[in-house]
C-alpha cells in the first residue's frame, strides 16, 4: 500500500500560497465575465507578491461592486455608495498613500451615476487600479441599458439603444489617467498581463474590461456578448509582463517588440502585431480608438501610458509616513504657535 | 448739545455699495472702539453679489457687554444713493445721520440729527489718483465719526495700520490721510447735536476680534486634522480658506518640508463627503465644511458613515433655505435635519457653538468624539457666527490629548488572535476597528452599509439587523455622557425659563435682563451646547412653569428636537419663540414675544 503524498503548494515571493488571495464564494451568475476577472486579479496579486494587508478594495454598487468580497479575503474592503467609490478610494489614499488601492466598478457605476467622480479622479491621477467590469447593462435591476451600451445595440427584451456610448478609455486618455487599457474577460493571457502591469503602475491605471452579462446581455444583437467579442476584438499587441523581482532575459525577435520599464523596475513587453503601436502617444491612442469604433472593432491592449505625471499624493507633497499614523507631535502645533495666532487677532 | 450723553451704548449702521472697499473702513472703526476698552460687535449684512448691490455694516458698542444685534439704529452713515432714502425713513426719531452731501437727505424728516459731508471734495484733496479715490473715500467717514463720537484718533490710526499690515504701508498712509481729512472737516464744519459718545473703559483687555469661521478653522488645525475636503459654498468657504492658510503656516514638517495634511477642493459635496469617509476609514482625522445645500448632497454618505461607523467632522455654517435660498443671510435652519440626516434610523451628535472660543474648543473636541464613537459628528455654526466679527477670549491650548479611539494595532491582533468589527466588547456600544494597511493577516474586514453581523459578515437576517441597530442605540446613549453639558443661569425665584442654542444666546441673555429691568419678570436661562441632550435639560424644565425655546427658524426645530427627546410629561411646559427673517436675532424680538405670551403686554 502506498501513502499518498500531499501536493507541494506553490508559493509566491512572500512565501504565500494562493489561499490568502482568494475571498468568499461568488454569488454572481455562473459564466458571468466578472468571475473570470476576479480570477485574473487573484492570480495577478499572488504572482506579484502583493501583501494582502496592504490592499484596500473599494467599490460602488452593482454586480461588479460585489466582487471585492470574492478576492483577497484578508484585505480591508469597502462596498460604498453607488457611483462614489472614486471619492472613497481617493480619501483612503489621502489617509494612507502607502495602500495599494484596487477600485472595482461597473459601467453603470462609472459611466452613469459616477461619471462626475470618474472624470475628476482622472484629473487627479491617484495611484490605484481602477477596474471597470463593463457589460453594457444593469444586471441587478434586470437588464436596462447602461451608458456604455453601443448605439443600435439590442437589449434582451428587443429594445434598441438610441444613444451614443460613453467610452471610458477615451475619457481616461483625454482627462488625465496615466495607464489606460482595454481587455476582454475571455482573453485570459492579455487580461492577466494588463492587470499585473496596472497594479505596478505609479498613478491612475484604468482597465476597462468587456465582461459579458450572461443573464441580460449575451444575446444576438448585443455588442457586449461573448460571441460579439470573439468576432470583434482587435488586440493592439501581444503583451507580456515581467515583474521587477524576476530578472528573466526575454528572447527578442528583431524589431518585433516594444519594451517599457515601470517605476519599480517591472517591464512591459509589447509584441508587435500588424502595425507598431506606441502607447506613449495620446493623439495616436485617441485616433486608433475612433478608427476602431468606426469599423465596429473593439480595440484591446495597453492603449496609453504616461510615466511623467506625478500621482495625486505626490502632487499634494505629503510627508512620507501615512497621514493616518502621524503622532500628535506632528499634527498638533505647540502652545507657542497658538500664542502667536492669539496675538495676531488682539 | 444733548442734555444727557449716551455713553458706550449705541449702534452705528453704515450703508454702502458692495465692492466699494467699505469693509476696511468699518473694521477700522469697530477696532478703534474696541481698543478703547468698549465691548463691540460687527455685523455685515451683504447681498449675494460681487459688486454693485447695497450692503450694510452694523457696529454695536455696549458698556454692558451685549454683543447681539441691536434692533434700533442710533447713528446712520448713508453712503449709498440707492438706499439713502429708505435707510433714513427707517430710523427711530432722534437718531443721527452722517450722509454724503449730494444725497441731500436732510429734507426727508425733521426729527433726526443730520451731518452733511462732501466726500468727493474731501477725497480729491487726499488722493490725486482718480482711480484710487473709490477705495479711499469710505475711510473719510471714520474720521468724521471719530470726531463726532469722541473716539481717540490715535486708536483709529493704530487700528488702520494693523488692518493694512506692514506690507501695505503706502496704502495705509493714504487711507490715514483720508481719516484725517474727515476729522478736520468735522472739527471745522460740524456741530455736535446728538448724544452719542465713546468713553474709555477696561472691558476688552486681552480679548480678540475674530470671526467664527476663522476660529473653527484654527480649532481643527489644533485638533490635529489631517484631511480637509471641501467644495466652495457661502458662508463656509472662508472656513476652508482660513484652514488652508493656517495649515500652510503651522503644519509643514520642518525636517522634510512636506505637508502633514491634505486639502482637496472636491468636484462637489458628494465627493467631499466620500473622501472624508475614505480618509477616516483609512485612519485620517478627516473633515469637511459646507452649508445646508451641501449637507443635502452629503446625506447618503452621512448615513453610510452612521451604519459603517466611520468618524468624520462635518461643519455646517447654516444659511437660509435650499438651493440658493438667501445665501448671505443667517438661520438655524438645519437644527433638526442634521440630527437625523439620511435614511433608515440615523442620528448624530451635534455641537452648537455660540462664540469664536467655542468654535475653537468644540472643533478640537469634535474630532476626539468622532473617533471615540466612530460616527460622523456635526458642528452647527450659522452665518452670523461664522462670518461676522466677534469679541473673543484668547484661545486656550487644548488640554485633552488627541484620542484616536478603539483602534487595534498588529500587536493587539497578535495578542487577541483576531477581532470582530462590530462586537460590543465593552458594553458601551462602541466596537473596535482596524485600519487598512495594518500588517497582520487578521486585520482585514469588509465594510458595507448593508446588513452585517457582529463579525462584519454579510447578513440579511432580521435578528442580526436588530442586534446591530440596538447596539447603535446604546452607542448613542453612551454619547450622551460625552458631549458638553449646557451652560445654565439659574434663578431660584424664576417661574419662567428660556432655552437656546448657538448665537441665540446673545439675544436671550439680553432679553432676560430686559424682562427683569423693564417688566420685573425673573427668568432663568439654559444654553444647550450639544445634541444629544443631557439630564440637566430635564431638570431645568421641571424647575420652571413655562420654558421658552428660542429658534432662528420658522418651524421651531430646536423645540421639535427637544420634544423627540424629552419625557412627555414635560412637553406641556414648553413654548416657542421663533425668528426667521435672515438677520441675526436681536433681544427686543425675544423680549416682545415672551412678554406677549406671558400676557404682560
């Protein structure tokens, strides 16, 4: 009789297996794109060796906003108010700018009720991952169009959307986000690489993931369904991500790649497809997005990257220690200071 | 000359055009009287406008120390052609009028004392540059009034140079020449025919002149605030701006040259409140300041703060009405709504400061209270307190240390082996919390507004919801012992009591004296400093046959709040005195209403 041996658990650079990166059981529908995104996020955090206690997961309201309960169970999470997660996340970073902030939102939460906060968050460039799980529909309230629904798209009940969509990536590039990507929940390899890169970026990283709703938006006539995405996804490049702690040399085929080094030393490798794409050009990014939309293509990949703009808390010139932990000696001026103020008003 | 001089007991009403630089002239005039040791207050009645509309400034001097608004005007300075006639017609007989000569107001009535002054001619003499004359012109009435009221001209000079500061010496010099020109004209051309007079006293020694917004801002800085988020709105913007100034001067880390605070001008009040929630959740001492319309926008987050138990200080400088309402007029309009704002059984502690020194001290207390009890806390100012000039005691350095409340560190978690976020360990309804970024695998928990059990797990079970709501009630009862007790003036002979909050105290105290002196009616008074109310309010009501509750709003909101809180048996003793005209409350209005209801008049 042979004794079965326990399989060796794989661990990351912190010596942690994947368990601390998992969360509660999902309560979303089987086949929901969001569950795949959650899986990729778990993998990305584990592979990067992100310390779970350092992560703040913040969301608004909606199916997507429920997902912070399904990953990183050891981290602090905050399921806040519909459309207002950006303010809560920004506030959390003011309190402690050493947090790794992961904001999970949806298309209703970001592009409808939360559009104002979204736009102003873009302007400030706080260092966080802003993940939009975009299915073009309100799932929890049973199938109404959202603001990212394409013009002419059909709802499950047969209604045709008469309004032009809001493109969260175009807005992000235009108004100040410094890492902008689009992906598809079904594109496992691309999404995994983009999330790892986004989590390593020192600024606002917007990742808009087309994530089909199997209950209300996966039918013929939908432009956010699995089959539509399979036919219309147009990747800009193949993407690899090499974390800073991994000094693998990449086999480079001549002229076939573009390499970008992030602030922490991590590298993004973009493999050229039909034509070269330079993600540092804002104008080019905007043009390509418009061209793609005119030809019914969904452009995916790293659309835009700017590593020159400082993040919000750097702009505010905050002390290195988190404001949350400053001692009284640093936050309450002394009695002599009050004396001087008293004197000014005598 | 009038037979009996009226010494140190009068009000000066200056009518000018908004944007004409009259603020400096009025402040200098008020400070001059203050420097002579006479208690003063200054009230700016201004329109919602940048320049061009009428504005009035009232200075009250009171040897008895009454610094509320005085209804009667004793000296009018009429500089505005648009309002001159109405301003004169509104005066009581015997009042004095200093007016700009071309307005020719002297013919309107023959029961007033008139002093005509050719301001254009005088300003041309001291200010060769025509463009600057508009800014200097008002300073001339300081010289005229100083002569008429026997204000020491040296005090005017000191006040003026203090006001302009070292950097604007040249401007100060030109303005000083305008004061002298006014004084010279008055000496040579005007014959004193009114009874008003300033005489030196010693009742302002060691005191400050400051507005409530500046005082509250200073209080927040000394409370150790680390995050301020705000959106501009009258009348609270000057609070945020004063804070930005103080923080820049007092809160830069000398070693790194970096800020120990963050200030964010948000895109709206929703975002400002959301950032407070996020920052306080992450462990910052966070606050915002706004006015009623801003509170409306913040109400969803405030409710979340109540249920998710997140600290935060919300300063409401109240104004009149929703939308634009009367944005530059004062009201205690959010008394009831701030106590309960949001939905699903929510309630909050509310401070009612009445003076700059309380704006300062309550701001420092409020941060400790918010963190100790893990709840949003209100500080209700009003426009009168926030934006007008008040005499104030020197600010005292806060005695209580910064108290961050029940926050568990990684070491605590190691020792305890974990924690339950909403478990009432101590029986006071206040649970323990951890901050994001605490390096321990047991630190994390999930924050949500929706149902949760005491371990912060999602729950829609009735019994979990009820248990949580009951614990929140216990927490609110614990708060009752932590908020400041009322200020009481108890008169054993009195059958009548009076209760007020905030700036109503000045009219209340003066009216109580008037009732005693003029009608022989003894009264006690009680000034509430915070909600929830303490037991001393019950005792006060029981000790009197009738208790008048003063409200600066139409619907008797303070009275309504008391009715919700008090023993039903006490309610029949309560009566209401209300004023909602948008001006600071005056004693005569309170006196008249109590006298009427008492059947004395």
